[in-house]
């Protein structure tokens, strides 16, 4: 008699008795299940699994398409493998490097296979991707997809996997050592083997929406739109953002740290304190340069914007010090103090408070006070009581002096609607971002949102009494708000500043892991908590005693000399 198990399918909202040992893709066919878009993966007990996953025990199952965050990650990860395979077949002496996200896609370059016998500083110049090469890569991708090559997940002893990948890339450093597992899994598509941090699609034929186009001296991998994965994301111009990425990538190369494995090796060689000092010095130098630029222009208002947990507040405080050095008296205001009372906060489509909405700010009152300040009048500044959800007045008065500059910090500071009548020649705009400039390896990039999410999880737990589950639950709403109200204005900035630190994940690891481990395994938020816990495993933890009290990281982990 065929042995049966019972599973619960969230998509159908019912229990199903199924043959023990069938795969997720067989279960999908058995149920005749269809989603709005093609099914590409599933949550099994809130963990992401590929469609070849076999079911031997009772499970909760939710099938996913590319419109879900987990589904989109699986799709883009697989697309990356197809691209890497195409490059390997066309240019076997080179390797693809996925540098960073940009223009709603991923900027990729080629590099020569590393040679351990080359003396540092004598490496060959990286190859430039010509339009003809990009065209050839796209055509080879089309062949690989048309052949519908199976993608097989394999597992071997870690020492064997390390040797296999070291021989391929002529590189002895490896992220596999950091995981500390006796066995490691990797993926094979024909003769091409590669490593990815999580599951992939069953075969290359699932890929149907993508493009590769020439971009700068590399290529842009274009991906499906997250809301409608049947079409591509719109390509947007982000020249200033790209310049910041490139600047920090050049700095990383000077440190000879491009990937997590390089960072871990440096830490094992007791160089972590040196990295901390250099990274912090770079931040201080950049802030001083921005202050000098402001001193040269002499604006009346400096606007500082950035997404949640980007470090806007710490940046404003550090900029304040550098402006004082330049003989300018800054008066810093936070737009958070101009929030409407919580009962008047606009709500989103789910009926939840939409704190990222620009109308969560009392714009008429804000404009009135800014107008009075610019006219030389004294104003009674508000303070927002986040516990009560009300604006209060504590007798804080402000009147600008001749040598004063007004520094306005807030989520919406670059939105033209906050002060529509202000003369642009009297303003200076700064966008604070968190651009992760270190990758796990050449083919596994780190999302720029992960650093902000981990910062927020640690800060909310330490200082606001929120669990990781609560912070993660709020995350989709925060992202939607930022995409609507913050990101469209970032290229309006006169200058961008990257608050990310190359050593940050190695410090956040110790704080975040116990907090994330508290997330129950029976809730939706466990999917994200589990993903972050797996991600943090790649980093060797480092102590934080050498981190200065003015560091951006101190705003989140504690020990700052600033008052927030």
C-alpha cells in the first residue's frame, strides 16, 4: 500500500493527503494549482525550497511566483547562473562579477581568473565588455534557456568543494570555510558548476523575462518588474549612485577586499582593527569634503535625506561638527518632529498607518515655521513624542543668525513638495545611502536593503522595544513607502554619501543573531529571519571595541557619544 502524508497548502487553504516522497512540482500538478504568474518555488514550513524538494513528512506549504520577494530572489539568482554559464562558455579565461544593483538591474563586469602566483599590483587590467561581447553573451543565454538545461543541486565534503572551486578560480580563499559545515552544497548545469546562497529553479527553461545590455564598461542585467514579473523593470538613470558605488569599489580594491572571503582572511590575520580605522577615516574625510563644499557655496538650507536606517541622524550630527570647523553655525532640525498626531496619520491600502507617506508630516505647519525662520523670526520648535504619538512644545526657541545655515534632516527632505517656493540656489541637497560594496563572492551579491534591515532590527530591539518579528513584519510597508516617496528624488541630490561600513556585517552579526533566533518558526516572518541568519553565517565576527563613539554603526548597536 502506498504510504501517505498530510500537508497543508496555504494556496488552497486546505489539507491534502498525498503520496509520501513526491516533489513539490508533482504536488503542484496533483493539485492542479495555478497562480497569477508561473510557480517557481515554495515556502515549506516557512523556508524557501526549490520545486524538486521531496516531501516525506507533514508540512505547511505555500507555492510562490516571482511577484513574491522569495520567488523573485529565486528567479534572479537562477538568471545569474545562466548569465555566468554563458560567460564561462564564451570566455573561459574570464569570470563574471556581479558588482552591485543599479538602474533597477545589476551591473556586471568581467575579470580575469585570479592567479595566486601574480604579485599584488601586477594584475592584468580587467577586460572591457564591448557591445559585440554583450550581444554574444545574450545570444548564448538564449541558447542555454532554449535547451532547458537541468539545474542539479549537489553536495560533497566541504574540503572537496573548496578544492573544486579553488582549481576553477585559481583562488585559495573560500567562503565555504566560514560556514563551518562538514558538507557543502553547490549547483551544476551540464559541465558548469557554481555556488549560490540559496535555492534555484529546476532548469534554465524557466527563465523568460530578462535582458542584458551594454552599461558603462560592463553590462546591465535587467530583471522582471517585481509587481508584474511578465515585463522588465524600467531602466532608470542613476549616474550619481553609480559614481558612489564605483568610488567605494576602488577603495575596496586598494584594501584588496572585494568579497567576504577576503574580509574573513584579513580578520583572521588580525587586520580587522586596521580595516575599522581606515573605513572610519574614509567616512570622516568624505563628510569634511561635503562640509567644505557647503562652505564654498554658502546655502541658506541644507537638506539631508535617506531611507530608513541609512544613518541620516548621525550624518547630520557629524556634518554639524565639520561645518563648525569651517566657521559655519549649523542649526539642525528633524522633520520627524513635524509629524502629524498619530490619529491623523494617513493609512495605506491595508488600513495600517503609513508613516513613510509625505503627508504624515504636517506640511502647512512645517512650511510656516521655515518661512518665519528664513525671514529672521523666532519660532517655537516642536518635539514629537513617539510614545504618545503627539507633537509637543518644550520651549525650544530658534532664531537664525547671519552666520547660520539651516540643516533639515528627514525622510522627505529631498522631496520638492516640502518647500516648493524655496529658491534652489539657496539650497544644498545630500542623500545618505547604505550601499553594500562587498559581495559574498563574484556571483552572490548582498542586497543593499539587508544592511538597513539588520540595523533596524538591532536598533528597534535595543531602544524601541520591538521584536525582530515586529520589525520584519513592518518591512514591506517601509519598502513600499521608500520606493514611492524617497527613491524617486535621490538623484536630485548635490552629493551622495554612503554610510555603509565594510566591517559592519561582522559586527552586526553578534547583535542580530540572538534577536533573529527569537522569531518563532511557525510565522511568516521566520522566512526572512531564517534567510538573514543564513546570510550572517558567512561572516567571521569581530569585536567592536575599536569602533569610535561617533561611528554610524554606534547609532544602532549602542555606545554613541551623540544623543538621539
